[in-house]
C-alpha cells in the first residue's frame, strides 16, 4: 500500500534544533506563552511555512494555522504547541509542531496535492504557565473556554491577562470565536513526548495513546488546637499537622489500591514552628485515573478516610474542590490506526493512557482525535534535562508521519 511521500525525520530534528538555538539557553527552553521567546518560535515557524509557500494564519484565540490545500476537505489537522514552561524542555510541544510541518513538507516537496487538506496547528498557551489556565487555545476551539473565569487573572508581574493578550493581537472576549473553525476539520492527531518513564522502561520507541486521565484536585484543611510543644501531653493534643501528614500517606495508599496515581504536592502547617503543635494544616491532593468510576471511587475513599483521621485526632475538616476534569477517551478507530502505524514504523505495539493533559484532549471533545507518544529519557520533562534519544525521535516521527499519511488518504469518516 502506498502511504504518500515519506516524512524526513532528519529535517524535523534539524528544525527542532534550530528552534532550540533561537529560543533555548543554558536553563532550557524560554517560550513562555505571549512572551518574546514564544513570538520568536512562531516567527521561525512562519519562515518554515513560507519556504513551502504557505501562509501562517491566526485565529481569534491566537492559534496559528497553516494549510496545504488538498483535493477535498474537511482537513486533517496535525500539530501541538510551541509554548513552553519557563526553563522548559526543547521537545515538549515543539516536537508535535515540527513533525506536523514535516508532514506538510513531504507532500509539498513531492509536488502532489494530498487527497485531503492538511492543516498544521500550533495551539496558543497550552501550558498555562503564565496565568494558570492550561489549554487556552485548544479549549477556545472546542468551546469550553469560559472567558469570565479568566478576566481577573494576572501573571507573576501583576499584569492582567487581557492586556498581555491584546499585545499579542488577541481580544479575550473574542477568543471563543476560534471555535468557528471546527467545521473545517475532520480529525486531529498529535505527536508528543511521553513526559514519563514507561516507554523507556519497556524499551519501546513509540506508542498510541488511548486518552487522558481524569483529574480530581481538592484542598483538605484540618483545624485542631495550636499548643505548647513542651507542656501539652501526647494524649491531649489536637495535632492538625499530624492529621494532614497521616492523610497524605493515606492518599498515597488510595492511588495504589485503585491503580491510579495520587499526589499530595503541597502541605502547610500553621503556625509552622518547632515549639508548637500545629493548630491548622492544609494539603492539596491530586487524584488521577483513566476510568471515571475508579476516579470517583478514589475520591470517595479519600474523603471517607481523611474524615476518619480528622475525627480520631480531634480535628475539624474542611474539604474544598479546586479543579476537576473527566477522563477523555480518544477515538477508537484513530487509536487503532495510531497503534498500527507505531507497530509498522517501530515494531512497538503498545497503547498508553496519558497521565498529563494535552491539546488533543480538548479537541477530542468535539472531533475524533488521537496521539502518538515518543519516549522521554529518564522520564524527565518540564525541565532543561528533557530529552529523547535521536533514534527514538526518528522512530516516533516516522510513525506519526505514516499515521498522518494514512488518515489523509482515507480512513476518516465524514463528520
Ligand atoms: Zn506539551
């Protein structure tokens, strides 16, 4: 079977290195969204599109699109995000954008129109590292961006989100209009690094991704009684700090019990001095599972067990939800196609659930979507040490190229 012109993985990697040269440094990638490094990354992408005779277009949410006209529509969209966390890695997001460019380049240089229009998309502000709202551009596209919830946000320098976006040509109130493009797109696929250790540990070079985990993030606050560390007998204490510490250990156990992951990433004691029993303590808990039922069970167990700890230690407990998202399943047929492409290109037959969120999860709410993962060396990401062995990069890029070519040649249901 002919799959169309092959992607040149070496050129994709050369583009990634050039991007790193322009926007990276000794501390890692500096492409914080809406800032100078991010704009420099986009101007490189604009130059590379121009080499193919294509124009970069921006929608109302600041997403950047570049289309190679095919024989028909709606388009197959491919891409990821160029923005990074501060001091981030060179591949997170950038890999998917440059691989998408590689797919467009393959058709363009072969001088044949693809059977279906191919559209590259660079989603704006995937990371949410500046204003705390991740998946900005892709959620504007999918229709879940609640502008009123964003209006009050400020960055670390106290600058309002509206002002920063305006400087980049984006009016916050108009951002949801980016959803107007949905009708032009049939499906979306994205290549991304795994950002975890599983593929490397299993010696695999690529994997299909079946979806993204659901997340329950909650704040548990214990109120006991602050008292003197020397004069309060052990059996007379209402130690909120130890209640929180016990809760953190219990939360860890709950993640293991349900086959999910659970994290207490923040724990604070008040007054937080060595000479007093902590009167108040607070922990932030993040629970994740690919199955909605199991995620609900994890949360149910956490609530019941943390309540019991509070009661036993004579503390009051306040539980407040911080943020939640349901698990998202990618389109089964696209996942199967991704799996097939990975198997053929790399010999690795593996399907993973992503423990992190991605733009594809937002897109999957409204269109068939799927992802391919490349391994991450030592599982490290969001850090300057983030890397992938070159042979693995080549294999992942080729698997993604094969997937995109197949989808563009057929196999997509009309939407
Ligand atoms: Zn990413």
